[in-house]
């Protein structure tokens, strides 16, 4: 809950070419929203950290509208295919069990997503592929998932229609904690180097592409 110190004013959001206050972009966000970040290799979810933390802030805003004292964590999740799972607790994805290991199988991954009632889905931007999804799970996804975004581990998504910017010093420790939670293999060290490079300036700006559910499911 340490990230509850963030405020909407810490973010600059440009959606489809229009600058929007945090409160306006998240006007329909609810404290019951469940954000799911697909991060197959564990740490690439850092490429979506500005949007993730903006959603975390929206969650706490719903509580702040009612009271100044609360103890709550959002029901947000990461879905990862490597073990051990990277720990996103510093991003308030806590308890640690909310970092979920899923198999390579797309159907089983989607089962994990719908079983947790995810309403906002973040997926790595990649070429879509044809997937076969059990009808009951596809219908559940259609019923519950309201928004989907493609992100890039580099923080720069092609054909983006959303940009979220935040002061780097506010997110740096969160990102490094994720990287430090897994063995320092070559790919993690490479990601760490890129992370430090991106956060060397005063602001961290990441771009996303809001997409339809069917496209998002084809990139899981």
C-alpha cells in the first residue's frame, strides 16, 4: 500500500491525441476492477509500469473518496510463464500469490485470467496468432474484460494511441524491485540496463495501444 502516496497529478495522460487529467481517463474505474498483466518472461511487465501504477492510483482514489484511513490492496495480477515468478509486490500486486505462474498453453492461461475475474487486460504487443478458446471461457472473457491494452517491454508500442508519463524517481524503485526479485540471468540484466537507461531522465513516458478483446486474446 506504499504506492498510495501517488496521486493523479503525478501522471500525464494523452489518449487518442487528447491530454486528459488522470481523474477523467479513469472516471469509470472502480475499486472492484481487476487488472491483469501478461508478462511471459516475468520482468517485461515493467514496460507497462506507468499504466499499471496509474490504475493502482485510481484504485486508491476510490477509497480516498470515502475515507482517509483504509487498509486495502487492489486485486491486480501478473501472469507469468517463467519460474520463479517475478515479484510485483512493490507495485502493490500483493500478496505475492497474485503473481501467477501459467503454462505455455493459451487455453490454460485464459482460464487463469477469467477465473480471477480480470476486467482490464494488458498484453505484450506481438503478432497475433489464431487461438482456440473454450466457449465458456471466451464468453466469460467477453462478459468481464472491459478494456485491453497492448504494451511493449521497451515502453514504446507501435501505432500507440495512449501515452502515460510519470516522474521517473517515483517509479524507479518499484521497477528495480521487480528486477531484483528474480535470478540475475542475462535477459534480466539486459532488461535492468534498459530500465536504468529509460529512467535516467526526469520523466518516464510509455506508450500503449488500446485494442479490442479478440486482438488481445490472440496475443496471449
